C-alpha cells in the first residue's frame, strides 16, 4: 500500500517490539494462514527512548 496524504505510513515501536513490528510489516501470512493485510503498509522506526 502506498503512502497517501493523511494516511500514516510509519510504525513506531520500542526496541523490545522490533521483531513483532518486522513480522507485521514483512510477513506474507499471519497465524492461521490468512493473508497479512499490513504487509508493506508502513516503514518501521525503532525508538530507543520508548524502552
């Protein structure tokens, strides 16, 4: 999904959630075999001060 004016395209996470964020944004399928609707929808930003 391409970024659109007014649509968020950045997922901000603390370091402990980096792996979960990467899975969410990069996996083709989610648990149960369903298509991941969030794949490619945003960029991941890991922010240290959120730890």
